[in-house]
C-alpha cells in the first residue's frame, strides 16, 4: 500500500498496487478536522495516460471502423513516431514517488510498441503500475506473459471479432485482471443492454467498462447519445440494481448520465472528469494536456520546453480546470458532476447542457 498526504490541497490518498484500489480522503482543515469536502485537484497527477503509440496499422485496415469504433485519435489518418524509450524514461523519472499508475495508449495498440517489455519494466522499476487497452489483434502468449508480470490490468476493446475473444482468453489464462472496454454509442446501446441482461460476455473477465462515444477524430457525430433518447434512460436505469453494478464500470464522461438516471448509485463511488485535476495525458510527441480527447491541442503544453510540474501548474491546465470550477453553478448535482466534459459539451448526458456546443 502506497499513501501520502498532499500538503497544498490538504487531503490524503492511498493506492494498493496489488489490486488497484485507489482511495482519496476528504480535505482536512488546518486544525486537522475532516471538512467532508472532496479535494478539487492534486499537486501532481495521480494517474498519467501515456500515449506510447504514434501510429496504428489496424486503423488503416479499417478493422476498428468495421466493429463500430471510430478512433478518436484518427489512427487511420494520422501517423507519428512511437514514443521513444528515452522520452518514456524521462516521464517515469518525473513521476516517480508521485504517480500511482500509467495508462498506456496512443494511436495504436500499446502491446505492439517495439519496446513494449522495456516500457513496462521501466514503469515498475519506479513503483508505477502500468495498465493498457488493446484491440487484441496482435496479442500473443509472450505479450500476455509480460502483461501478467508487470501490469495491474489490461483491457480489450470490444470489437465483436475472433481476435477480441482470443486476446481475452490469452490474458485471462495468463492470470491478468482483464476488462472489456465497450464503446457506448447510439449504434451499440441496444446490444450493450442485451449483453448485460444476458451476461453475454466472455468468461473470466473482471468487468465491462463502458466508454462514452465522442465525436472526435473519426468518431461519427451520428453515434452520439442524447439524454432524451429513451434507450439512454433504459440502459442507465439498470445500474440502480446491484446485480449490474457488480459487473460494470464507466468512464468519467458518463457520470452526468449516471447521476441523473441511476440515483441509487452512491455518488462517492463514481468520479467525474479528472482531467487536469488528478490525471493528465502525454502524447507521443511529448505534449502534455489535461485529457487525451483534446485532439486539437487546445490545452497542450510542449514538454520539450517545460517540465511536467510546470505544465500542471501552468495557465493552460488552469484554464481547463476553471471550466470545471465554474460550470453549472446553480445545479444541485454540480458537486458530483462539475458540468461534465469541458472539451465537447455535446456529449454531456444532461438535457440542460447537451446541444450547447463546445465552450
């Protein structure tokens, strides 16, 4: 168990690398008393999403699109060199003793990086737990074994294909805590509900994590979910029942929908947008931003010229945070929601917001 106290924002945090349990305490006042308030941000991110992949072979082949997944990083159209081991080492060094987890990603499958094993080992040598998401197309027993040795967990994108099932089998058989990442969209929500109710997912998985579709990159705007869609209310209402809560999870982009449509969920168990507050993204070109969905680089900081600390406390991250601080001041759900996604307001599952455009 790793734990520390943030002296700037006066809260404690702990992380168990054995099972991934992350706990963040309330703000403590100067007299040492619990205020009952959540901390708004940390002095440095607790999780860093590191885009180690600069290009994707599968995007070119159209496999993701055929499965109903529109790559938000435009893997079929944008290509950069993969993150170098030297740059990854620099990131790991700046994060040592402060970051609990790396989420490895980028514009392709992290397990296909030419130095995949080295990257995992570098992270672990700094007591940082690496995790990653893959399409599973190139998964091998050797890669599964590396994952079991170094990673806390792995996720396989639900692509409704044999390579998806094969990758899940390889990871589960290797003893890896394996999740499914399921893109929740107007195209897929009916299937998602059916699979949940029928328990129609491969055996051995840990959870199904639903990721809200974003019309970014190759993401189709027609696939955006709308709060007025009765299928949305029907789907999220399932999570008023513990039998479904126990097998599923959500990204923070889905929180406005959960708060409105699944009120039986304990708000303390869900986390709204962490971007610029407790997490950050570093792209393969060594730019750091609050969230990987900022594909236009609106809040990006070039780490060739700044440290991660300087980026974190700089004005660009501050501007992103201010959008969360000031959103929806009159709403009773605001403390748990913070107004939802600051990048694209059209994905926020709230009738008071969606359709308002990007701020």
